[in-house]
């Protein structure tokens, strides 16, 4: 049964989702499961929306039917393009936008300005934890915006995930934290790949290495999650492309350098992910282990079995 959620004196009955890739589809399903009416749109056309959702024909239809619109888009250009389509939408019902995309600090401020010009509030709300985290409702939603906007969309954020953190009062602040998070994640995954490759070269067993590393000071999300689930098993299916990680890292580096911050590790990390993305476009980001390990001139177990 469809439910309405009261935010202050307002009621949020229907949520729109624009962008139904791996993450957007999972978030849309969570909102349906939370009891919201859902209208969804993807530029690739109908068929990606979860059962129970209304498939919109375009962005304008989403803006006409939904109280709050959630973006799950690939980059800042896409977010601004969709925002401008909402601005131009006739009979617009939408009053708030929650942008879960990773687009960068300046882009978030720009999109906020585009929507703010017509009185639509914008929340910068990127997510971390991957598609599996979204499905398990353990995804971290970090969000930033003014008090009124945050209060109004709180039921929608609760529909997206059980883990939410307000990190600031203006759009762009959550983007900064998300970029820092992805930089740390990418660096840990690359460093763990080098360390494991070294261990294998002297005859250590990968499973044993991961067990010890995860219990010691070398622990990270790479040793506790990415390697056990995707590298050790040979799945390489975390659901996040290397090109998207590379994009996020480039955004991070640009923001840091633009503010005159330290970026020695950042430049090295970006260069490595640039190489991986160029060599294997669209590969799952956990595949960086294979890329690094093969670079040592020694075949992986997968190669040996082929």
C-alpha cells in the first residue's frame, strides 16, 4: 500500500528517480520498499524501473508527478542537464532534488544555483557502499543542505538507506567528503593489490594473507570486503566501473589542487587508475588487482587456468 510521509507541514507522497543504472535501480527499489509511490526515468528508455514504479517518458513527467526527485547520474554535466530540464518542466510539482551522484564540489554548487533560481531546493547527497550496500540498506548517505531542505527530505533519505549522515549546511560539502572517501578507498585497494601480489610472489596463500592483514594494522575495506568477496573468489563484480572511480579520483585531485592542498599520493593514485581505465575500459574496479599483478610479469591464477 502506498504511504505518504509528513515532513513538517508538507507531505511527500511520490518520489521520482532519474537514472536507473546499477545504483539508481537499487535506490528506486528501496524507496518502493519504504512505501513511497515511485515514478522513474532513464535516458536509455523504459524497462529498467522496478516492478511497481511508474515509467516516465521524460524528465518533465517526473517533475510533474513527484514531490521529491532523486538523481543517480554519472557526472556533473548530466546532473546540470537534468536540473535544467526540471526548470523548464511545465506544471512542475517537484520542490526538492536529492542528488546521490558524485559530481564534485563546484558542480553541486552550480546545480543548486540552477534549481534555486526557481525555488527548488537541492540536497547534495552522494552515497558510499556500492550496489550490495544499497540492497542491504547499509549504504552510507552523506548529505548537505539547509535546515528546511534536510528536514523535508529526511523521509526520502530514510527510504534510501538506514545509514545517513548530515555533513554540512550547503551543497558541495557532502561532495567533498565523498571524493575524500573514494580517494581513500581507491588508494587502499591499489596498495593492497601491490602487497598481495608481493606476498604471492614469495609463495604466500592469498586467503591466509587476507585473514592476517584484516586482523592487523593493514586492515581496510580492501582486506575486509573487496578482496575476500571479489578478488579471492574471482568474481570481480562489485558493480562499480574503473572509469567511474577514475572520474571520481580526477574530481578529487582537481578540487585539492585548486585549493593548493597536498596531492603527492593523489597524483600517484590518479596516474595508476588512469592506466587501468585506459587498459581495460569499463572493467569492475576490483579488477585493479589483476592489472597490478600482471604488471609484475607473473600470470595470475586465472591466467594459469585458462
